[in-house]
């Protein structure tokens, strides 16, 4: 028989895990969008070197598993920092995971931003330039604000995927929601119940968020 | 004011402009007409370097566009342009559309830019719409805002690229009225348009283009008055569009 009564006293611990999950997701999305936008502008640039470099970055990160990136960064980031600063700089699992998420998600956000920018008519670019704006002003003031508005649903959808993928930090021992559920369950010998509960929570959050995004999408397209 | 000298432009192997040479003097209104695909829009976009060209030069108020040292954004900020599809910025209000370039490009204060923008909005008869977004306006209204937006930069010349061809017929006149008024005030204008009524009323010169070449470039009186002396292709074109 399943016995879910052990979950109630564990809720504070699970909540702390959820905070970790949300922190990873929100910071990962923000960093991913910033880096992804820079990558997208490089990809769209007329400079062949820049656009090829950005293209290679995107193709590389889209072709390897996220779990690999997380473990690899966990091992590599402290090493690289030591190489740069010349001394041991402990960064911890949280920072290395965050950097891994930002860099991995940037590849996906880059493609979303690129499609968004390309969906804005060329006439907008011409009109901004005709008013004397330089390339940077045109992008920042005219093209990107319109593009971001159009691609908000896609960006949110990608964020929901990241919300689930943050659970991979389990591999480097970071205590996110899933890991705290597993650990709490193990302690009282009720792993199955806790994992079922965790699955239920992931489902409810992701499903309702997806639902809201779809409604938003409908409103934006009308 | 504008001097176009032997401009040649290719898209790959296809030559879109062949040895185009003409000029627009200060205070002059020049109408460019011709069949679609004749290169007239491309030519007018060469004047503010929105379209690059491979050979020749365009000199605007003493500044050469072909010169790689020329600061193109600065030059463009002095040349007003109105597009076929208006190209107002849909994410900004009408007031913001009128002020953004004044503030970001000319460095005017927000108050100064708003004052100027609203003055021009009143001039095109749309003061009541200052807080709306472009999508809430009709095509004719949007195009009048677009003209006001260009004028807000205090341009030395205005370029019009088929400003009425995307409009419903009943909205053409409200836009043409603004353009006629501008012409009467002495604005230097280069207009790509098929509105021959407008050309007759305010143009000083008419240019006819076909297949990327300037075929006809003469005074308005000569263009419309002495049609027998026109190039065969011009007569053919005029006969078609003046029939009704």
C-alpha cells in the first residue's frame, strides 16, 4: 500500500528544493536569453566569421545531451577558473550548473530569437535606418522589441522545458525539488510515494503553465 | 541638392539600374514614374543609401554616398523618407513614433521632441490620435503620420516611394493633400508615384524610367504638353494610365 502521510512533515524540505529548481530555471532562462540574443545577432550578422562561429556553437550544443554538459561543466569550470585566476576558486555545483544551463539553453534561445527577428518585415529596418538610426539602435529600439513580443510564447515554452530539465542537476548532487523528494523519501523508506508526488507536482506546474502559454499565444495572434 | 551620377546596380548578373543620371535642385519637386520593375523605387532608395549600388555616385547636399568615409546614418537623418507600406513602428504609440528618432538620433530632449511631433501631427490633422498605436489607424492616417515622422527630423529633402499605392482609393487624396501642401511650402521632393494628377499640379520635372534606365527627364509642361515628342515607351505608358 502507498502511504503518502510522510509527505506533509517533509514539505518544508521539498519547498526548499522547489526554490532551488525555480532559481535554476529563472536564472538559466535570463542568462540563456541574453546570451542567445547575442548569438542570434551574430548569426544574422553579415560578418561571415561571426555568423559561422555562432552557427557552430548552436549546432554543437544542440547535438550533445544536457546531462553531459552539466557534468562536464561541473568538472571543467573550477579547472578553467584556476587557469584564469591562478588560484583555487571553489565555485560549487550551483554555479557550474547555472553556467551549463545558460550556455546550453542559449543555443535554443538563439534559434527562437533568430526566427523572431527574421519575422519582422525588412521595411521596419529600412524605416529605422531612413530616420538615421545606426544598426545597434535599429535592433535595440525597433526590431528586437517587436521580435520579443512575437516570440514570447516560444520563449515561455522553452522555459517550461528547462523547468523539467533542471532535475538533471541530480547528477552532481545539487538538491533541487526532485533530489529533495528522493532524499526525503529514502530517509523514511517511502521513495515510491515521494517520487509519485514529485511527478504529480512537475505535471501540474508544467501542464498548467503550458495551458496558460497556449492561451497567451491565442491572444497574441488575434 | 541631390545629384545622381551614372548610378549602376546589379542583383547578381541582373542589372537593375543602368547609368542613371539626374539631379534635384533645392525647392524642386521631381516625380519619377514608370512601369513596375523599372527600377524607380530602387533608384530613390539609392539616394539615402538604403540600397547599395556598385558603380556611380549620389551626392546629397555635398556629401557623397559612394565615399566609404561618409557617415550614412547621419546623412539619412537629414533625408526624410516615406514608404509604400508606411512602416510606422507598431509597438510604439503615434507620439513615440514621432519622437523616437528625434530623441535617439538628433539628441533632442523628450519635451522638445514631443512638442515638435505634436505640432506636425496637428499639421496633418491627426492630433486626436496621439496616444493610439499605428494598428488603430487607417492606411491614409498611418501614411500621414509617416510623413509627419519624417518631417520631425527637419529634413533638407523628402523622398516618397509610392506613398499612395498601398492605400484604398478614398484615402489617396488625404495623403496627396499633405504632399501638395509640402510642395507649396518649398520642400525639395523626389516622389516615385503614378499619381499623374499630383505630378501635373506640383511637379517641376517628370522622370520616366523603364528597364532600369531613365528614358525621359524633362519639365512638367514639356512632359504632359508635348506628348508627341516623347519616347515611344513613355507614350505607351501614359496612354495606359491616363486612359481613365
